[in-house]
């Protein structure tokens, strides 16, 4: 039995095994011995059935498949051991067999761990912009307002105002006064700000008040009828509930109560804590954006082909993540079925594309780390560790470039 390797472009090889007749005889004997161990036939103890009877009790097509599998098993290890410089992924696919006279050609593919090709050094000209993680007073004020909303109380009131949140039901009616569709919405200050027309419709309305307006296509999108083949002419509203949002005062007592785990006691301490959190968030966001930009602009300098097996695993992982978000497998299947054939195909293509791009970016980033000769071991499991070291190196390069420019200008 002999083999040859044919390199393909997608980080894989085609392996061609040539199995001669004497190889078949040897492989057949080995397979029959393995069958003999578990075979039971009347008058013979288990494991002691004569070999000719073992073969008689195995279907020829079944025996043939096992011989092919044994050939692959025997020689795949030989292929890997005799080619230590090739980092094979031990998972075969695209298996085929062709008979030629007294020989059989078994062909299959083996992926290799992808290697990033460096085409040029243009990635070195990238200039990183310093991350702006400064925090403005308004950002802190907005954060405090959002925190207060989390602890807000909702007091029942009789009239709609800018500070209220209310639930309204509405019926769409045709020209004859028949209800053709129904809807409901919970509205608040944000809707008044985004759609000024809401003020005209709802401001100062009372709880349990019912009223009608003319329906037209210029109404805010929240109130638009979405049912097909329906032409409403009127809308009847019924205000179900109105609550006024009462924000708490951030007294020392409330701060100590709300932020007991953080050990905060005063508003000044709270503002400092919020500032630190915003600063960290801005830095991390800027860090991710910088690295994404750096990788994107390095794609012309570096190239990597993602092998089939790794790509399929990434796609499976993304489907699993989507399934987990939906709750359980049956709901996931239901969601997929509702998409329709065209949308399903588009979703599958989008997931495959996103998977490939994600893997390419990850491998290119690791190659960039190598090319930049970043000192120290990187814990790739630790969030932002690699990104931060790359960013620091980029900043060093930018500083050196500016210093070089100043020096050249001074010489002139």
C-alpha cells in the first residue's frame, strides 16, 4: 500500500491511498480477526468461531467498508508520522474510492492548521490614534439619571404629562366603523421627544378616556397599522393606565442603601465611581475599535485560508449560541422554519461569512502579535490582554515616527 499527498489551496491536502491485492488480503484478515472476537455461532464458544465461518456470517459489502476503514486507519497515522512538518487536523472528509484493475484508490482530504501568509510589510505603516477616554460632567449626570430611573417609583395619576408613562389600547376602524385591527403600546417621555405629534394626541388625556382621531399614514410609526389588506380611516384610543415616574433623591441614606455592595456613601463618591466606570468603558471600546481597524487595514498584507473542518466547527458554535439565546432546541427549529427558504439560505450564508471573517481576523491578529515581537507571554484567555499590548506597541511606534520626523526637520 502506498500513498501520495496533493496540496490544495484551502489549507488542506488530498491523500491518495493505493491499495494492492496483497494489502487487501492482509487487511481482510485483520478485520475478520476483530469480528471473530465478538461473534457467537452455535456449537462454538464466543471468540473461537473458525475464520471461514466468520467471513460467511459477514455481509460482503459490510466487510468491504470495514476493510476500507482499516486501510485509512492504518495509513493515516503513517501519513501524519512521516510528515511531521505538516500540522494535520485528524478528521477526514470527501472520501471516495475507485477500482483500477487489481488495485483500489482511496482518496480523501485532510485539513491542516492554517498558517498566515505575510505578503508585504505595509501593515507597519498603520498609525494608531490615541484613545480618548476622557469623561465629561454631562456623561456622569446622564449616568446618574439612568441609575435613578432604575430605582424610580411609579405613582398612579389621572392625566398624561411629559413625566408620565402610560399604556394605551387602540382599535383601527374602517369607513363603516368596523374594527379591522387592534393594537396597544406603552408610551413615555422618549416617545414625546421623538414624535412631537404624540403630544397633540395624548397630552392631558385622562385615565379611562376614550377618543377617536383620523387615521393617516403620517402618524408616528408606533401607531401605524401593519396588517395587510386593511385600510383604516379612524383610530379609537382607550388609556388604560397612567403612572408618573418619581425619581429618588440621592441622599446619603439612599446612596448607602442602593450601593451598599460598593461601599459608597456620598454623591461625590458615586460620581467618582461612575467616572471610573465610564473611563474604563471608553478605553475598552476604543481599544477594540483600534485593533479592529488595525486588523482590517492589515488584511492586504496578510492572508490566511480557513480550512473546512475549522470553519464548520465555528458555524456549529454560532448556531448553538443562537439556539441557547432562543431557549431550547424546539424553539430554535420553530424559529428557523418561520424564516422561509430564501431567508434561511441568507441566514446560513451570513453565518458562514461571519464565521470565516471572524476566524481570519483572529488568526491574522495572532500573526501580527508574532510579527510585532511583543515581549512577554500573552494569556489569550484574559480579556483585552493581547489587544492592550498591541495598542501600546502601536503607540510606541507612533511616538518614534513623530520623533523621527521632528529630528529630520531639525536637520534641515
